[in-house]
């Protein structure tokens, strides 16, 4: 993933049922596909706690910062039923990549 420099992890528990949360995720796919500089987004679930994470992979730190300051990012807590005391947001820089696959 040569063209990826920045990662954002947003982890939380939700007040939504699993079915409702999956519906919201599905509904938002096209919106996230249009985020400038966002190369990939993974929706993942932690079995042991039921926590949900969005793992966002960006071209660069600037794209990550612009996204996190956007109205779309600000809408995540309400839209995804985030239990605010469980919200954990982490930012990472890309260090080493196992497979040098360039995302289109």
C-alpha cells in the first residue's frame, strides 16, 4: 500500500442493534467512497466486547485531518449510536507494509 501514509481508528460501542448498525454502514458506503484521500475503510467488530471499529486508510495526514474535521466525521456519534464513554480515536502513521499493493 505504497500510496497510504495515514490511518485513523475509531472504536466504540453502539446503542444500535447489530442489524441497525449494519444497515447504517451499508447506507454510508457510497458517502465514504467519495471522501477525498480516503483509500479504504474497514468496518470491524470485536467479538469479546461487541465494540465496532472503523479503520480508515488515507493517502496522507492532511486528508485524514480534513476528514476528521468534516461534518461527515462529526455526524458519526449520532448516526452510529456511539456510546460516548467508549469512544476511542487513534491516529497512526504508516510505517512498514507487508505487501506493496497500490490501491486505485
